[in-house]
């Protein structure tokens, strides 16, 4: 362990020795730029930044949080070199601007909103800032509970989200296993309404966040994502969203299934659609023109036939 620590210290020393000076020169050139340009540059530096804010009992779920954050391991440089004192940046103003840029750009994954502020203040570069007011991207990971469980304590945590800046913060509610997708090869009917019903205990808090002006998005597996709107946050509303998501997944499945057999799948689909529309058009013309005329002529022939039969009967009676 001591050998690893010494190695890390040696690496840090070499990085600072060779990179600190050119890095400071670049940042000094950025400093006089307008705020909008500086924000764009800092945003580019931290564009792949993601951080978990998890209590100890929630650390076992960090893989789910990472999946919801959709974070990759593409950091260009360990952020502490830019943000902590005594590394690259020897200008306090630049370092504060970088720290603001990091808080504003980073995607934060949480499971308990009530610990956000205390955890944010543990970052060394949060000194002198109010980081909770700087966040732009917060993802709350949720595992749905049974209807028989008392949700009062859990939902109490939602109130901490109201401390975020509603003008800038996008809140994503990532619900694990919100719905289950079928095997599209069979005709199994999914209980989509039951899935919506199992999430109904979240509706009041989601609606409250939305009505207070927060942008709230619900996300789950396989691309299911939608903006929370109060009038649609009902069992019926979510059931419709689930139905649309399952149908989209079904189409994608069959497209991937047959794309190997039919390389020109997209072109074939277009041709099939055109043919289908042409068939519908032709059928409409057929049913609403020729068929009606034929029916009229049939009726007229029947009338003529009936008339001739009546004449024959009259003549025979006479």
C-alpha cells in the first residue's frame, strides 16, 4: 500500500512539473474572455464529468447509478489537478471559475436527496461556494417499492430537491425496472396498467416539482424517457406512454431481426408503406366508386326484373 501511495505521489509530481505551466498559460488566455465563452470552454473541459453522491448503505447500488448517469471513462485529466489548490492553477479567480464550471456541468447521481448538500461541501473546491445552487444535472435513482410499504419516509426525501435552482437544474428520475418488456416472438400481453399503478405513489411529488417550475424527466431502460406533465401524470397517462415504448421496442426488435436477411430493410419498408398507401387509395376508389355503381345497377336490374314480373302477373290475371 505504501509503495502504491509513493508511486501516485511520484506521478503527481511529474504531471505537475511538466503540465502545470502550459496549463496556466492557456487558462490565463481564457480569463479575459466574455463569460459566455469561458462557460463554453469550461463546459467542454468537464463535459464527461459524472459523480455519485451516495450514502454508505446505498453504495451497493453504484452500478445502477452509473448506468442512469450514462457516464463513460473518458476523462482527459483527473479533475483535482484543475480544481484543488497547489496543483495546476495558481490563480484563485480562475480556480473558482473552474470549480463553478465543474458543478454546473457534472452529472450528479443520487439516491437520497437529503444528503446532497453535505456531500457536495466535502469537495475541496467547494470552499466559498454554494454548490447546491450551481447544479444543472441531478439524477435521482429509484427502485419501486411494493404498494404495501409505507412510502412516507422515502417521499420525505423529495423535499430536498426543492433546494435546487429551478431555473437551471434538470432533474431526472431514473426508475429501475419501471416496466418489463416481453419476448416479442410470442403474443404475451403485458400488464402495463399494473406497472403504472405501482409507480402511482410517486405522482404527487413529481407533479409538485413540475408545478413549482422544475424540469423533471422520467427515464428507465431501453430508451424509455418522457417529460413529467401534471395532466399526464396519472395511471392512464403513464400506461399510454408504456404502450408507446413497448410498440417502439417491438418495431426495433423486428427491424434488427430481419435487417440481416433484408439488407435494404429501410428501403423495403418505404416501398411497403408506399404500396400500402396505394392499395388503400385504390381500394377506396374501388369501394366508393365502382362498387356503388355496380350496386346501383344491380338494384336497378332487380327493380326492372321485379317490374317485369309484376307485369306478367297482371297480364295473367287479366
